[in-house]
C-alpha cells in the first residue's frame, strides 16, 4: 500500500470536525484504532509483531542476524494536535520497508517498525511514557501512581483496552543495535536551509513544572480591588515574567495548561494551578531559568498576598545523538549532504539514546514550522523524500 493510501487511511481517525485537529489520547478509542490499523499494516507486510506489557509494539522484518535496526515513532497526539507529529514516522517506516523490498534489498540484520505509546504525555502527564517504561527510565512504582485528568489510573486505562500491563521495562529492545526515528520538523530550520530532510544532532533539555498559586476566594463585585488575594493575578504576572526571561536568553518557556478553582466568573479564584514547559540549550540554563521564574513569581505572590509552590513533574536531560552516525546518515545524497540540526522537541529517540542505544533522527520539512496544532503540515513531496531518506538510512544500517 502506498504512502499516500496509508496517509488517507489514518486521516479521519480521531479528527475533530470543529477544528480539524486530532484527539488521539493513549488507550482511547481513536489511538487504539490507529494501533489496530498499524497491526493490520504489519500483518500485510508479513512483519512479525511483538507487543510488550505496556502497549509498545514492534513489527519485525526478520532477516539476517545480529543487532537489529529499529525505526518507528508514535501514534498518539496532543489535544487537538496535527496529523504528522508521530504518525508520519510510523507511516514512513512502513513505506520505507516497501521501498527497500522494491529495491530488492535483503537486510543483513532484522529491521523493526515500532509504535510507542503515550509519547506526548497528553493523558498521563509524562512525555515519552511508553519508551520510558520500555527502557526502565520510569519505574513501575511511579507509573502505578499516574492518573489522567478524570482520575483513571494508568493501569486501569491499559486494562480497559485489553492490555496486560506489567509497567516494567520490556524485552522489545533486547538485541536492538540502533534506532532511527523520522519525524515532521516542528520548527522552521529546514525551511530556512532550503532542505526537504535533515538529521538531528540532539535535543534540548526540557521539563514540566507545576506552579500552584493559592489565594483567597471572594466576591467579584463586593471585594475592593485592594482587598483581594487573587492567585490569577499572580499567575498572570508570572506568565509574563516567564516569557520575558525566556526571550532574554533565547530559551523557551510556556504556560499551556491552567486549572482554576472554583472557575466561576463572579468569584476571585481560590487557586490557580499552571504547568510550565521550559526548554533550554543546556541543563544549567534550564535550572537557572526555572529558578528565576519561580523567584519572580514568589516575589509577586508576596505583593498579592498569595502563595506559590513549585514542583518539577519531569525533567529530561540534554540529548546528543551520536555525531558519527548523524554524519553517516546525512552524507552524500545525490551529491549533497543533509543539514544536521538540534531540536527543542522531545522524542522517544531521546529516551532510547539516553538508554545507550545508538540513535539518530530524520526530520521532514514543515513549511510553516507550526506543530502541536491542527495547522501542522508537510508537503507530500517532502514526505516522500523523507521515506526515501529513511529507506537509505535503514539500508546503510542493516546492509553489509
Ligand atoms: C513532545 O512532542 C514535546 O516535545 O513536547
Ligand atoms: Mn512526536
Ligand atoms: Mn509532539
Ligand atoms: Mn514529541
């Protein structure tokens, strides 16, 4: 089945008519439908499917022997996300297998196409949960405590879709020698460089931090402005400070999720919880940025008669992909080298790399750079260049 056909098969699954964006939360019906589709595609290609106790799945092209070559990505999306973030890597991997077979290539080592669960952390709050469970980067004790916004525990969500979760690290990575993930670019570097495809050098360190602002609920009409202890105001000023601090240092800081209590129009809120996503070029700068945002927030809280408590929910260290492998994959494509660039987005590739697996990533140009949004896009022509690029990479890695 062609890339275009696979892409149109997936297109309607989990798409909201109102926005055109995707809601493919892990272990929900749309994500499971994508997953079932993936299993069908593996079967149609004669790939030997293995699933671990957490829902991560690999379809193996068993050929040759020795350390295997893994590719793939994820099928879940952020809330109201784009079509490409994740599925492009999975569909391109399947298409790359077809391309290699058309070329008559016979791998010296097995090639696996993987689909990892809950990459976005959109349901259980922890990004790359599937791959982190896979490598043991997240303990089963911590995973057992994870709950979604409705209070459903991760284990129950997995059980509900027929998985038999063990929440332990998995045997799927046994014998894997290297991993290549293809992904839509989530910025505009490739547009600026005039290239359809690029190779990743590394991933910026990043983290998620919960900011709890507590004040005093009160009447929106009768409470004089000077008598209020309004945590929304403290939050608003902290969000401004975060934006300014990040801009000053060329870093990234975003408050994208807020919870207000009691969330009524005619009451000064009692509490605002907001989640900061911060990303910096190095780990020390990340720690300093978050500390400065907290310092300014606490200062503002003192002025507002509110309080601020900050806790880190997850922090991912800096990832440097193997430079020799990046160069090897980037080198010499129809006489030109692909650009090698760093990214500020998190990926399962970063988790596998941190676990000591030789890892590389390919990016496909995104004309506007918009991602985590219904507007995310890549031209089909560029996606097809990406499929060829991935097939070339797999050939270099699984060939003689
Ligand atoms: C995941 O895509 C992230 O970078 O947040
Ligand atoms: Mn992704
Ligand atoms: Mn994403
Ligand atoms: Mn990601």
